C-alpha cells in the first residue's frame, strides 16, 4: 500500500505542478493580451476584436480549473475547524478521512462529468460569435477536464497519505506543500 501511495503522490505532485505552470502561463497571456488590447485602444483607437471572449472562454477557464490540484495538495481549500475544539484526535482523524473520501468522490465525479461535457462540446464544435469572426471554444472545455483529473489525483493522494502515513503535523507551515510520506 505504501508503494501505491507513493506512486500516486508522485503523480499528483507532477500534475499539480503542471496545473500551476499552466495557470501561470494563462495569467501571463491574459495580462499581455489585455494590456496590448488597452494600448491598442488608447494609442490607435482600435481595440483587438474578441479580447473579452478569449479572456472569458480561454484564460479564465484555465485560471479557475488548473490550480485546483495544487490547492488540494497544499490543503488550502476552505476548512471548518470548529469541531477540533470539541472532539479528540481519533474522532477528528475519522472525520478528516470521511471528508477526504467525500472530496475525492466529488473530484472523480467532477472529472467524469467534465470529460463528458468536453467530448460533447468537441463533437459539436462549440463556438461563439464575435463581431468579426467565429471563435471556436470547444478546446477550452479541456482545461476543465485537466483541472478535474488533476484534482481527483491530488485528492486521492492527500487521502491516501493521511490514511497510510497519518495526517500532517499541526505545526507544519501552511505554505509548505506535502511532497511525500510523513513517516
């Protein structure tokens, strides 16, 4: 079980970093595109057609979905610790395992649904009408798929790490991403 957990954790590490790098690229591209559009509008009174649609259907989709795995690995999703003051460590560990199982199940269901949606949009060749051209957007649905799959693997890795190696120590710095077993 330890070998499988370590393999899934390594895969999660790589996928979460791929998502983070993809997010950084999308943010940089969005910043450059919007800046160039604003400069063109200001200097030449000629904005780039389709900037709003490209930002909405490509960059923002990547920025929303690609970093989810990194956020999961860093344990930065919203968490309510009100029960930590009431229950003992054993009960909290069981509750964390239940929550981790639910998050993993949700992530797998989300990944599955996003694959179905992306396949449907790809088959129909989804597009949006921009003033001077038609913008194909079916490709942007695959950012959602990547984010969902990356999140499912990360959630499974976090759950298995907690079950096999135990939860991280409470004094672990929040900005330190787990990168393997905490034996």
